[in-house]
C-alpha cells in the first residue's frame, strides 16, 4: 500500500516535470505556429463577419459571404480551379506513372531521361512562367515559330479566352510530372518481387501485369500524389502574376490569386477574408477526406 | 516490340521536356536580331555574352542573390532548431495533451503560410515588419512538416542508446546532440534540400511583404525585371536574367541529383 502510493506519487511528480519539459521543447515551434497559422486563420474568420475600414469595423453577419457567393467572378474563379484540376491532375498522374513504370527498368539512358523529366521541379514557378511566356508569345515565340514551319501562325495563346487555360495546364503538367514520377518510382521499388515472378511464370502479358498487379499495388501512391496535386493546384498561382494577371476577363484566374487581387489591388478586406476562409475550408476538407476515408481504406 | 514503341515515346517526351530549358539557354546568348528574326530558334550563330552583362546592369541581381541567401538560410537555421526540439518531444516524451498538440501541428500541413497571405500581411504591418527580410522568414520558422519528418527518424533511434547516454551523465541536450542528431543526418539533409529549394522558389509572400530592392529576393526581382522588359527586343536580356536566377538551383540539382531525388521522395512519405 505504502509502496504503491509512493510509486504513484513519484510517477506524478515525474510526469509533471516531463510535461513541462515537453511543453518547453514544443514552445519555439508553437509560438510561430500560433502567430502565423492559428491566429491568422482565426483572424480571417473574424474579419469575414465584419466590414468597413480596419479602424472602424462593424459586424455585418453573413452579408459578405452572400456578396461573394453571388459574385460572378467568384463563381468563375472557383470553376477555373476545378477546370484546372481536371486538366492537370489526371494527365500528369497518368504520365508520371507511365514514365515511372518504364524508367524503373535499368537501361542505358534511363537516368538521363529521368533528369529530363525531373529538372522542371527544381525551377521556381515564377521562372517557369517567364520561360513559357516566351514560348507562348505570338509570332516570335517558340510555339509560333514551330507552327510557322507548317504554315500556321497559331492563336495568341495567352490572350485568347479559349486557349489560355489549356496553355496554363500544359505548362503545369510539364512542371509537375517529374515530381510525381519520383513518388511512383519510390512506390515501384517497394513492390513485392515474387508476385511478378509468379505472374511471369503463369505467362501473363506485360499489360496484364500492369493492369492486375502494378496499377492496384500503386494505388496508395496514386492517392497520395493526387492529394498533393490537388492541393498544389490551389496553392501555386505565381505564374498568373507574370503571364496573364488572371485574364483575359478572369478566364485564367485562380482562387489564391483572386485573394491577392482583392487584398492588395482592390483593398477589399472583407472580401479577402471571406475568400481566405473559403480556401482554408477547401484545403481542410481535401485533407480531411483523405485522412478519414482514403487513408483508412488503402494505406498501411 | 512493345518495349521499342514505348521507349520511342518516352525518348520523344524526354526531348520535348528538355526543349524549354535548351531554348532559354540558347536565347540568352542570342542577339535580339536573331531572337525576332526567322532563324531556327534552337541554334545561335553569333553567341554573345552581352545579354548577361545588360541584365546584370539593369537590375541589382547581386543584392537579390544576397537577400535570397539570407532568407533561405535564415529560415533553414531556425527551422532546424525548432524541428529538432519539437520532434524529440513528439518522438520520445509522454505528456498531457500530446494528441491535441499533434493535431494542432498537423493543421499547418494543410493551412500553409502560403495561403494566409492576407491575414499574415496584416499581422506584419501591426508588428511594423513590412518590407523586412525578417517578415519574409518569420511565418516559416515553425515547420510541422519538418517536425513530423524528423519525429519518424527519432523514433527509430534505439531507446537503450538514449538511456545509456543518460547513465553516462549526459544532459538531455547532450543526448540529443550526440545520439539523435547524428543518426538523423539523412533526414536533416532531405529536409534542408526541400526547405532551401522551396524558399528559393517562393514568390507571392515575398512579393507582397517587400517593397524595396534591399529586401527583395531573386524571384520577386526577376518578376519585376521581366515585367519592365517584356517586348521581344529584350528577350535575350530577360532570358539571361532567368538563367541567372535558376542557374544555382540547376547546378545544385545536377551535382546532388541523387540526394535531391531521394529527398523529395523522402519528403512525400509523411
């Protein structure tokens, strides 16, 4: 009796000490997280319900939400994000998987090819935009010059409402495919070898092997890369600043760039706050969906 | 047969993927007459260094370089400190509210500072830090990603080693420094590469938070420089500027390719 009491007492004081020790270790991270992640998130939510200049804020309920949700441009921007995701994600994932499956084999030149697909990942998006701006320039651009050899001139890729989105999508596929390829290469390296040996013994054809073994076993990688790709589509908007400023007529505008415009070009703080809350909700639900549904079913 | 067709497609794609870099590189050595003229765009007949000289003189690239270095390493050094402590706490200590804190840290993986441009700008202006390098760095000094990455590694350090060093009279920071940090070297390298290349590329946040050349990093400097010379006649100069910005990254990438690739791979397995 006496002994157990002593032991539990010691445990308590020990854990109190350890608690404080752990909190102190986490404190440096926690300070910066609080200041620049938690506080700004709460602040955006707060500001989204208040309108007027910073010094004289007035509670306005959901008015600003109503305003944003009925705004034509907001709908267009959200639609653009969806189009952008549909345009970039499946294609770059498919391409990345295709490249990884073939470049995983030890062959002469496969290392060089991997480099050629991966290097765009290292280049800053703003520099990528600079490069592709010149590729897409009418008349003198690389694409125009290429088309001229076939006697075509090609449209003004970035100035035309019907082509600007596809031009952006191709550029992003070029930039991200190599990045995703790396994850597939890692995934392939972890696949069980004996399954393949058995399949070959059974006389399975290469495509059958891919369809029934490789593809399903790579599913966790595919889902992970998909989440990364979708989040990236919301996070990466640097190229718009150089290439189109969201135009023509908001055809290429994306949510985060729209926030930038609202906050720093039009100084519409209420709108910027509402848009930021929308973006946070979108990103949280993507991740929540991943953790709650996909992760449980497929990972580990 | 199968193999041949697929490899032909892949080699073709590889060339297509490589062309943009090749073209920028060649254009940066071309005279404006050649850029606009009808000559074959992937060849330069009179290579010239003039574009680089012009670009270097037209914008304070040296200052931008300096700023990028300060920002990138200023972020990295503080991050290494905060993530080491945080990772140790999550990996080896039991404490009240561990799960709650863990989830709070997880939040930063989803709500990254990149998307909080607007509220963070307001906070910086309240702190009086607008247009400082410190403001560019501050939001990134905590890295949930780094904490989780390192926590995984620290968990694999045998607990006996920890205990043994304690018995030898090591204080906790000595144990951390002599036992944990050395065994996590590959993770530190992976994290450092990802962090440096990420912040070297960062654009929107430094764009809004800096107003002067004294504090602008390379990416912002390049964007402003490119915007003022968008006409075809000055392409040579703008491409030269672009090469100036991406060259160190590409060079580092080609030299440390293996580490780069495995770091990015590593970074994905959260």
